[in-house]
């Protein structure tokens, strides 16, 4: 921390602002990173921010995202970054290095290990983009103990008392985000920015302030540093590095800094600016964190470690406001009267009835079906979409943002927005859009704007990333209607609250029909919205078994995942050895989320819920039996639960009762099933009539054949 403080002190003595440059470690290649850092030093940068790439960086714009994905493909890890720093230090790099990253790779590596290894390699400070102040005290003390600086982030929307707290935690400087939104270049700076800088300095006791996000030119650098102590540039530097040919990138980095400094490129800036040739260290002892403003406890949706608000600072205020409004909504009978007034539109209450032929085939307990597939738009998702859009209107929001995987949440949100006259934008992974063209058409037919997400694997996880970015950029006017019980507090609680209508109805209906409670309740578990909705009202009824059914074991978060942080929440997730998110991709698009809601993680650890895993063949078996025996075509997601309910019925035996949540209908997925049967049909002994040989000698499903014939009419 002394090295960074001394850098600011030197710059002040020489009457020039601090230039901080951001580069992603391993971009464009790991081998070039040490030389690029040396090039930045030669060009006159004062501090280097070295970025740890992360698959799901919700505060990063397109340029930084692309750099991160390149670095991840290049195999960059925390350990390899420390080696880059060591090499640069041995080659003469003497300016401060600040490590910048998202929390999950750090958590996976181990906070203490990270600080110790990075400090030993020559890292001087740390910025953790999504680590909330309430959780950062321990990490900050680890940094201080290692002689490193902890650098908090402040956003334009950060409340005054929180600004005081964050400045109190800073020991070298604070990072002020110049505007709401994500990283990336902007043609104009926010005219309110100087006032924000002055407010931070006043409230924080005159801390050193460096401003980042959107700085793309020397003119902007000078405008910002006329009121701030320094400025941070990144995206425009990364673009220069991407354009430069291999071998020329260190020189491109040098020239970039010279342009920012306004120095001719033939001058050695490191000499011209009088930078020290060695790292400096003050003689005074390093103080421990003694801030008198104590952070409150991190807000979580469930007891224990799960949930939380692991989000960029720019999201903190809108989440806090949302929580306050939601708590008021819960106590307002007028809101719930309005919510229930739309039940005829939704189709509630949904039916509960026996499945006698499916029960007989399973051989054991009686299986009952809770028919969420009969809701308007064909799934349980409309319960949550209706509640959240009404909540958004109560908050005065005019725009709705949503994500969707297979399309059910998108359809539900589009329908409700049409009904309530709200503007609707839905993000959907490109891969999912290509497989669900009918759902995309229907969403657009209801007036929604459906935007393809091309980053990552083009799946639901990537769509959630993009929806969060859109929400950060326009939190004043937009509300993100998240479709699953995931995300930062209070989003999982909000989703669960609106989905518990499933379990409450089931409980009432079953008692009316039998005078008792079921022996087990079964639901599919992707991210978990339908599961928490039907499970939660039964949690206190210990006689009722709670069983969730995930994807095949290797792609199931609860079966094979580990504890980590994704989309603002600590829960079980699928991740690799470097803490990068592993994203399953299959025909079960609604089940492709690489994590689960914090409530389900808590129930797993407590033993209150049991979780099974279904293979692709077993899912198709469930799909088949529900169609042949009950005349119901379930969604592939629900088919997981159908197979699970048959196993539970066998286990419980005659005289018992199992309620199965049929969370969605499968009429929009029959093409997908038909294609999958071409591969798995023989394996499970189910070959539907319709395997057709085409004119060119190839074969396809009957759906494809019909499509082919229609094209020639």
C-alpha cells in the first residue's frame, strides 16, 4: 500500500495526475503480458491494473469481455498471473501493480493464499469488483497484513453513508466509477461527474480519488484529472493491443500512454517523468483496519453462508431500494388483491389430479399432477412474471428486462408486459434462439424485443449476464424480472414469494381431496424457481419428503458442483479448477444454468431436501410415459421430474401419495425431442413412427421431413 501511496504523493509533488492503465492478464497472449506491462511503464503509466479474467463479469463491457474470454482460452489462472508479475518485476517493472478481479476465482483459490502469493510475486493492491463492503473486512485485513492496499469502488448512486464507509476502508485511493453501466469507451463524460468527485472527497475525508469507466481520450483524461487525483483507462488500451500485430504490442502500450500524457513518442517517458527506478517503502508500520464505521451484516436470502449481494457497487443502491419496496409490498393487501385479480388471465388455480396409469406403470404410490403446464403461456413462469411486473410498476419503472433459456420465462414476461402495457426487452442466448424459433416468434408477436446474446456459450447463463448489464446501465427506469430463484438478495426471495402460489395451492387442494398431506413432493431443478415454489410451503411439514431432480450427475450443480459465487449469490455452482464457470449445454435448455438458488443449497446442506440426477435417456423415458399413459406432453424440464416421481413412487410403495409439479408443457419442444430420438430412441426402446429417409439418402425426423416437403410446395 505504501508503494501506491508514494506514487500518488510523487505525482502531487510534480503537479501531474496519476495515470492508471488496465490490461487483462493473458491478453492477447500470456507470453506478451510482462512485456506489455513494461511498455506501459515506459510510456508513463503510474499504476497498472492487471485483470483476472472471469467468464461471467457482469460489470464488463464488450471489449473487456472479449479480452477476458481470450485470456481464459489461453489458460490464464491466478497462479499464471503471479508468474507474469514475477517475470515483469525481474525485467525491471517497478511501478505499482493492482490485481483486479471478480470474487469467485478468488474464493476458489483461497483469499489468504491469493494475497500471500500475489504479494510475494510483487502485487501491491487488490480491487474485487463484486465483493460487498460487508464481506470485505476480512479480505481487507489480509491485504493490510501483507503490506498490500485494498481499493474499494464507489458508484455515482452510492449513498452518502456508504461513501463514508468505503472511503474509511481505503488506505491508498478509491476507485470512482464515472457513470452507471459497464466498462467501455464513451464520447462524452457525465456532466455531473465533477460534483460526484467533490462529494466523495468531502464525505470521505479528502481521499485520493481515481476515476474509471468510459475514458477514451487525452481530453477526457485531462477533464477528469482536473478534479480527481487520477484516471483509469482500459477499454481503449485493450482495443489498441488487439489491433497491434504480435511482437508490436508492448510498443503499442507505450505509445498509448504517451498519447494520454501528451508526450511525443520518441521520448522515454519513464525518464522524462522522473519515476523511481525501485519500489519505495515508508518506514512507518502498516496500520490495521481501524475504521470506526462498522459495516452491517451482508444481507442474505437464507440463514448461513448462501445468498448475499456479491454485485458491482453500481447495483447496490437499486437492490437496497428494491428490498425496501418489496418489504412494503408484502404488507400491502391492495397489491395482493391486484395480483390475484389477474388469476383468471393466468389460469389459476391450476389443477391437481391423479395420474392413475402413470401410477400403475411406476408400481407403488399414487402420483398426483400439479398442472402448472395449463397456465397461460404454458408454464409456472407467469406466476413470477406477473408479480414482478406489478412490483416494477409500483416502483415507477417503465421498462422491463428479462432473460430466458428455453423461452418459457420470456413468453410469460412478454405476455404480462403486453397485458400491463410495459416495454419489454428479453435477452436470449443465440444457441437457445436457434433451437426455440417458435418461442422467439411468439415473444416478438406479443411486442417484446428479443435480443440475441452471442457471448460465452450462448446459453441462459450468458443471457442473465447480459440482462444484469442492461439493468446496471439503466437501473433508474428498468426493472430486471429474473426468471429463476437466483441472483443477489432480494431477487431469490422475490421469485420464491411469487412462486409459492404453487405449493400453497397444492397444499390446500390435496387436503380438500384427501384430508391429509402428500408423502412426497417432486419437482425438476434447473436453477430452481418451480422447485422452491412448490417446496417452500411444505418445508415445515417434516412428514413430507422434498425431492428435486437435476440433470445428469456431471452437469448438476448440487450433485457435482462446489460452493462459489455466481450472479451475485453464493451457492452451489459448476466451476473448473480456476474458478471459471462451467456451462452445460444440451437439449434441456431450461436446465442449463450452472448453479442453483441459495434456498436449494441450504436445503441440501440441512438434509431437508433430497436431489436425484436424471440422464438424457431417463428424461426421454419420463417424457414418453407421460404422453403415452396420461395424454400429456410435458416440457423436457418437467420430464426430469416425471422420471423422478416414478422412482419415488416405487420407493414409497402402495398407499402413499406423490405430488409431481408439471412445471411446463412440451408442445414447443417436440421438434427437439424428435431429433434426440434419432440418437437415443433405440437405446431406450422407443422409436416413434416418422424416421424418414430423404431424397438425398439421409434420414431425419418426420418434423424435418414435413418441413422439407413444405419448402417445395
